[in-house]
């Protein structure tokens, strides 16, 4: 059952007022403009033992994604396709508000939004991931590990997932008598990534729209709209989050902001992956 | 295969004979359960969803209370027999996510500040699933809240717009969802034009999105009339009895 959370962190009214006054002038507490991201870094190969990995820092938010692969049976309705699985863990070490246990509704939502944004445009070409069609296919696990929570986990997670997937190499699969064995010593083919996708989350507070909210800003937001944008400029997923609402005009504005910011995020991905991916 | 199955016939109508901008037959009934403080049944074609509201009432455990408002609790759940293959009654990741987006879609419409330290519980059961169950669910839930006599800013009505064979269509059913290119559930407070729930599962250009949102709003306005009619049907009768 989903229930109204108590807001975290609790923001003093004085601070809220100063944030609002700044927004009125088009500014934010940390000096950014409304459509500006925090400093961003993408580090590839942070976990050499994983088939692919990326550590993303977005301001003080830190997200690590590791890719693992395995052999599984295909779904009956897609016998000739591999399987992509996305899971997110909000670790208790990442925030005083996170608790141990299975993924809660926020982690579940985040994983599913990332999953859909990859799936619908077929960012990973699952048709290239059948080993013995109808019997054995690749399973690609995308595990999102939130290490430090300072807001905008979704955008950071999507970047880390995309960077990790794009740089991942799968072990050699050896087929013998309908059986598949993995040679984990030899990493061979890359995960077939056809499209790159980024997510831009636009927050709304008192009629103002901002990108890349910090945790403090998030607790003041009325609502958020996550917009997934592909490398060819299409909208490949959307999710409204939070208790407030958006008007149709605000949604339009948010899409414009997302289109603009997505270019920067795609460039950052390009920069990080350049030379490292064929 | 997605996008390859023919879902629009030569004459431009859909497999079930509807025009692209046409809702399925709608049936709404308020006050269908005796124990609940408020309840409603919503049918959109073969999709059949029931919602019940309990509260405002005391919360257990107590530490969940908020000092300045009621909390809202929401459960979206599918019956094991609602789908083609039996669905396990244990909550799936999908149900966990949908319970959250539906609750968030109702938060802004309820005057929760009137009932501090209490809970308002919303239970949504999908009895038969044929596409558009979350939007039928939120439509039913807002009717059940109204039936429970809980003060609200407006009703919430929702519908899913889809893209099938390159054409935007209103109120998609299961086949259109499964084989179509996009599924976009939208819920609004119709009197205010405020969007309370918005998801997109699929690929659209910004222009297509714009058109899809307009189509959704058109459907939502029709559903809003059905909602008001269903409430009038129960409550105008009661007036006559008195």
C-alpha cells in the first residue's frame, strides 16, 4: 500500500521563503539558474569485475550502476529475444531516510521508469541477444546502486545505466549440445546498444520550473515530471511524480526544458564514452 | 510484433469498431458496497474496476500520522482472475508503482488538511483487465471519495491515449496497448485543467505528445460528465426519498 510520506528533509519556513524569493529572480540557493545542472562526472569501469559499470556524480548525488549478464530462458511471447532487467537499491548508507529491506515504492518506481525508457525505443537490441533461439538467451541485469542521495536520483541513475550498458562487454558464450557455457575469462562482444537515452526531471515549485533539483529543493517541490529523451530527440518515456499537479502549459514548458538539457546530457555521455566504445 | 500488428482497419476504425477519438462504452455506479464509507464501480468496455474508501479514520501504527493533515493510503491491486493468465495475488512491482502514482494523483484533490492525524484509505481492485485499468482505477477512486463525503477540490478522471499503427487513439484496450507503439495514461481535475497523473510508455515526438494530451483531455471531459451523472443518480434519488 502506498501512503503519504512525511517530507524529508524538513525545511525551515525561513529557508523556504528565501528559496522562493530567489526563484522569483530566476536564481537558486547554490547559484545555479533554473535550467542549469550541477557539476556532472561519469566514471567508467569503476567495478572491473562487472561486465560494465559507471559511477555518476551529480553534485553530491552519487549513483553506481553495474551490469551483469547470464543465460536464461526467453519469455514465451518473445522466444528470439534476450531479457533486460532493471533493479534499483536505495542503500541505507545513502541517506538517513533510506532503510534496509526490499526496494520500496520509490526505488521500484525509479527502476521501472529507467526500464521503460530503455525498453520502448529498444535502446538495447534484444533481438541480437538470442543464443539458441527459443531456448537460451542473454539476460542483461542493470543494477542501480544509490550511494549518496542529494536529489535527482532518476537523471543520475539513467546516465549511469546508459554509460554502463554502452561500455559493457559480455563474456564469451560457448554452445555445446544445446548447452551454453560462459567463459567469464574472456569478455567479447559489447551489449548491443542501438540508442542512447537520458532522463531530464523537471521540478515545479510555486509555478517555477527547475531542472536537476537538490534534495533540499525536492522537499519543496509540488511535483516533478521526468522526461526521457533519445539521442534522436524523441520522447521515449514520461512520469509525473509527487503530490502536486501540472497544467498542460507547464508540461509543454517542461518538455522544452528537457529537450534543451538532454542535449547537454547526451554530450556528456558522448564525452565519457568516446574512445572507450567502438 | 509491436507496430506490425494491424490495429486500424481500412475504413479508419479500430478492431472493436471505434473511431480513433472514441471512448469504449462507459458504465459508472456509486455506492456499490455496503461496508465502505464510499465506493464506486467503473467499467470501460471490458475493463471493470471497483474502488472503496474507508475514512477519515484512525491510523495504526500511530507514528504514521501527520500533525497537519490526513495521510492518504492507496492500494491498486489486480484480482488473480482479471487477466488472461492468472496473476499472482502478491503485489507485483507494477502494482507497487501504480499504487504510488494513483495516490499522488489523488493527493492534490482531497482537502486532507481538514482531518489531521487520520488516514483516508483508498482500495482499488481490478476485477477484469482489458487496458486502461489505472485510469479507470483513479476515476473510480475519486467517485468513491466523493461518495464517502470527503471534501474535494474536484473529481479526478483519467484515460489512456495510445499510438497504434502511427495513429493516436483514445482509451486503448489491452490489444492496442500490447501491440501499439505508445501508451499514455493521463488523469486530470477537469474543472481546473490540472494534470494529476501522467505517464508515457512508448515513443512520441513532441508534436505527437501535444496532440495526445489534447485527445486525453477530450476523453476526460466526457468521463467527467459520466462521473457527475453517476453521483447525481445516487444522491438525487435519496433526496426524493426524504
